[in-house]
């Protein structure tokens, strides 16, 4: 589907960038017959990502959603538990919570950073939960709250000092969704280091891609081993095929990992390109009606998905009209996701969550073309189209 979309726009939103080494590594897979989930590229790719984010263990998975599903399982989330999650996110982490049979509790976004709002989180825990003898319960539902799943969105980072200390106060393990923030740092530390486990995605539109793929990283060997075990059908004996638990077939293939290895060799260059693109947009689009994407304090952003806010009154049209106008000029843009508490898929379990900031961001935000390979000329075409459309 993304092929059709890309073909329909001469300047697509965010497409993969091949480095030239992918084909060589793929050829090695074919030549050696290591095409499935056993093969040297899988371990090499795991090492590359783990080293890049300073983690001890890594388990490569078929996609980021699978990594999140495993992450929730290994930190101990069980059916009928609740998991606190950012409402302004791509839907994957919320779906993963439901796969476990658990329920999401949605927390609003911060108006300035767009990430999970630590004050709303603290308010919820303080005023709507009971915490006694190490067990945290949602007073309204009576259910146990078992984990926290903050999502680093659009390439920025969650405010980990605040969220981390709240999590410690209530004894909540963190599953960090770092799928959009590969390459970002919070107070100098790579994102992906702030949870008991953290998850990455290598889907086609992410900073680096394996076509489709994901990874769980952790410093905790027990959690890492458990995730690896569950990802490979929980096999105890591979001669007799004895399985010790209901496992999953979630391992990444050597073919996909080969592409990932080639991509990871250029990850620093990719982040630099994203930051360059962001700096150019920020300069060209500092105009009334447009709020450029700003780095939150203490954050070195990967600027994975360059996003601006469009204020209708100042700009002369709203974000959706701008999307349509740019689309007619063959420039692909996209709003931020429908907040998960409003999603028809999850409305039945959102219990009328009030998240006005996420709803406002959903109405006003627009992501602009920001592929690693975006040329200066194409970026110039995007900014001049926006300048022309303003009050035009
Ligand atoms: C991309 C993404 C994922 C994982 O997506 P997959 O397509 O399953 O790899 C998870 N969370 C967020 C926030 C994402 O953007």
C-alpha cells in the first residue's frame, strides 16, 4: 500500500533509504541458504542495535508490535490487569495491551512536548488509585495496574526524569515504546534505556528499516531470555519438540536482519539527515500560524517524523485543508494519529477518558515530508508551497 501512496506523491512523507550494502548482505543469505530465523545476521543485527542504545540484551522480532507484546508479557502483565499508556500514539502499543487480555488506561499528552504528560500521570495515580502493600489498583474499575507504557513519539523523548520517578514511587515496571525515537537522547542517554524493557520497530517508514521487523532490548538477562524463549514457540527441547508454554512465532528472519545490518551501519548519518531537515524546516517555517517542531529541554531528538502545528486563525486554513492543498501539489503530509481513547477499536475500554491536549494536537498537527533522502530542492518545494498557501 505504501508503494501506491509513494507513487501518487512526487514528494512522499517518509520512505526508506537504501545504503547500497543491503543487496550484498541479502546475496550472502541466499548463497549460504540462511534465509530463515537461524542465521548470522540475526545475532549481528541484535548486537548492533543493543550497542547503539547501550543495552545488554536484544531479541529481534517480526515487528515492533510483537516486541511490545513480548515486553508486556515478560514484565508480568496478565489478563484483566491494566496498563497505563500514552493516548497520543500509533495504535500498536494499545493493541499489544489488548493482546494480553489487559486494559489500557489512557494519559493525555503534554501541550509543549506532545509526549505523555507526567503531571496527568501523577494526578491519576494520586487521586484515582489505591496503593497498598505494593499493589496498585484503579479505584473505579478495581483492577490491578501492572505496568506503564510511555511512547516516545515522532522522534522526541518522554520526560523520563519525571515519569521514571513516578514509576519507582508506585513500583510500576516500564515498557518503553522507543519505536519512533531510535537515535534520540534524553539528558545524554539513548532512548530505549528507560524501561525494564524497550521496543523498536523497523517498519518501512522508521529511521532504519528491515522491510518489517522489531526488537526488544533490556539490561535484565532474565527478561531477555524469557522474551527470546517466548518469541521462538517456548521450545524446551528441539529434538522432541517439547514446549513449556504457549509461545509465539515472533523471530525476525536472517533475510530481514541482513537489511537491518546494512541500515544500522548508517544510522548516525540517518539521524544527522533528519536533524538537518528539521533545522531547515524550523528556519523556513517560523511564520505566524505554524509552530515548528521544537526539541523539548534536555532532549536531543532524532526528528523521525517532522511535524508542525497549524493554527487555523493565523494561517488561514486548518491542518486538513492544508493536507489536501499540499496533496494536490503532489506533496504527501499526514496528521498525527487519532488519539487511542477515541479509537473505535478501543472506545469500549476507554471509560470516557478526557484527553483534550491529545485531541487538540490531533486536530492541528501535520507531519511533513522528511525522508532521509529528501533533497534540498524537494524540501524547498514543500516550504514554498506552505508559504504560498498561507492566507493565500
Ligand atoms: C511503528 C510503531 C510501532 C510498531 O509498529 P510495527 O509496524 O508493528 O513494527 C509501535 N509503536 C509506535 C509508536 C510506532 O510508531
